[in-house]
C-alpha cells in the first residue's frame, strides 16, 4: 500500500509517497506559507500532486502542535497561527482521500519505531533535539497519546523551577536546557566565560567564530565539537547532561527499553550520547540493581516525520475499513 506523508515545519513543508516498508518513492519540498489558508492549500496541492501520480490509499499530515484526541483539530501550535484549527476537515475538503493528522514528534517517533533505530523493541521513547525538544512515547508497540491526545510533550516537562521562560508559557521546561537553541546559548556563555572570572581559554574558538560571523550557529558548534575544541565540547556536555538527567526521570515513569535521540544535535552521534548516558545513569533510581535503557541515534533523519505520518495514515485506513 502506497500512502502520502506530509510534514509541516515552520519553514518548509516536506512530503513524499511512502511504501509499506517505509521507503520514499517520490519526495517534494516547498516553503511554508505564512498565511494559514495558503499553508493548507499548499498541503492540499502537494497531496493531490502525489495522488495524481501514484496509486495512493491515504494521506498523513504531521504538524508541530497539540492535536486533539480525535486527531482532527490542532488545539495549539507554537510556530503557526493555529488555535483549535479543524485541520483534518479543511484538508479533506480538498483531498479526495482520508487524511490523518498527527503531532510531528509523534510521527517521527513512530517512523523510528517502525523502520528505524527502535524497530527491534516494543517500548521506546524518542527525543528530538532541534529548536526545541520534541517527544514521542511508544508503549507495548502502540503510540501513546494520552487521555486528551497530547501526551508525549516531554520537552515541556519542568526541568528547573523558576527557570528560563519557554514559548509554551511556562518556565524551566526541558527544551530550554537540552535543545539546539540551548546548545547555542551555552556556546555563547562559554565564549563570554571570562565574565565569571574563568580565563582558562576554553571559549577562545567560540569567541573567534562569533567575532567573525556575528553569531555562533549550531553547525559551527558541531564543527568545533568534531574538531575537539574544549569550549564546544563543554557546551555539548551541558545540554547532554540536561537531557540525560531528564531521561532518568522518564525511565522511572515509562521504563522504555530504548531512548532514540533525533534532531540536528543528534548528528554528533556518540559525542552526544556518551555524556547523555553518564547523566542518565547518575539520575536513574535504583541504578546498579535494575535494567537500563539503550540509547541510539535516530536513523531516518529529516524524513522521519513524513514517513511516520504516512505509516500512521495507513494504520488509520486499515482500521476504518476493517481490513
């Protein structure tokens, strides 16, 4: 069964035709319109392009936001002006196939569970380290959505009381300490490290990048990590420690067999995972006497959201037809 998956991001809409094994047959990408009506039309146009070219059974759409229990309405979205937006009905009015709506992190996590790093386990947690921290929870082989449909927002668990303000309206959320944006903030703090009387020079390379470029980007920090720069490695250690400590708490509640780490920061591989594991172990209740989770880097990269959305659309199509 072929199905369409479309992943709506803040800057781009990525879509593709996906087969039963999670392979992408055709793929497209366009910029995300600012106007919500134009955005919906862009998704409709992309879906209909694929439908005209392939024998497609269903359409899945992943979007960053809180999706209601019926997977029909976007209750709230952080980067798009959606508030109780009936997105499923809007899209189905222009697409001649059933449409399934899913949170983007859930879709990516489902793809990793089905076809990626988590395909050999039944209990998995995925955390994506991008601009924020996304989360997805799979328990007993099923995507866990909770009583209102919006479970798995692990990046918005309270990490520090009275901490940094978050876009969700709260303070101290994990994503303020364990995201790509947090990595850039820590890199800048280390570049400014002499402000706290520390003149050991570890921030010299980061300060040089900022002087040359005007800002320290995430890719610049990654390049310095891979080059062995002590300042960049320390910035990474700080955000990895925050993530690992949070995973110790998630383990106590959810007891997954595996944590899969995705997002842009995950491209650093074991340079990221090693300090995450250390912090996880020191934060885990009963460590030494209980089984521990494995940690793995996501395998499907930027395609995970569209692959997961497509596969969830296929699942919904089978359930609705009783096949």
